[in-house]
């Protein structure tokens, strides 16, 4: 990942945050490279809600979320309605997965995920990096 790549940014799903929490070396390396190269990192608010349980185990996740280069886009009214529509069209019922796909698709982001099949069932064209 370099600044000049066509990569618009990276969106993390819940599995990526849980992998970070476990200390997975692949996600740690990916995040280090992204931050070092100024690549946009987004963690949609629903992902944070799904993964966050607090406590000392989540120190890595807390550190990531507090980094000024990491954005946590909200699930506002407009986005919530778009997610609902995409749930209906795709037949997928996990609103967090659908919100991740919608967010990444709108921004041209790569999605880092532990469940590539789930996200591809929503949008087969979404760019994924599987953990």
C-alpha cells in the first residue's frame, strides 16, 4: 500500500478489529503500513459497537480508535436508510456488514475482513483483504 496506489482507503469490519484485539500479525502489519503511508482508515460506528466490550483486553483496539488518522463514520439517518435499502436488495440481514460494504463502495475503499464470503454476497465487486 503506497500513497500513489488507486486505493482510496481502508475500511475495517468487526473481524478485523477482533483480529487486532487478538494481536494477529497480519492486521497489525497492514495497519502499520496504512498509517505510515497516510492511507485513510475508517471503522464504521456499527463495527465499533459490535466489537467493543471495553476492558484491558481491548487496549490495541482502543489505541487504534484513538489515533487521529482513524475515522469512525456515524450511522446517521441517511446512511441508515441506505443500509436498510441495501439489506432489502441483497437479502442480507446483518446491518453492520451491509453498512461496511456500503461505506467502502461509496469511498472506493478496500475492506479488511475475516468474513469475505458474507461481504461478497452483498456486493460481489467489493475489494477485500481477507484475514
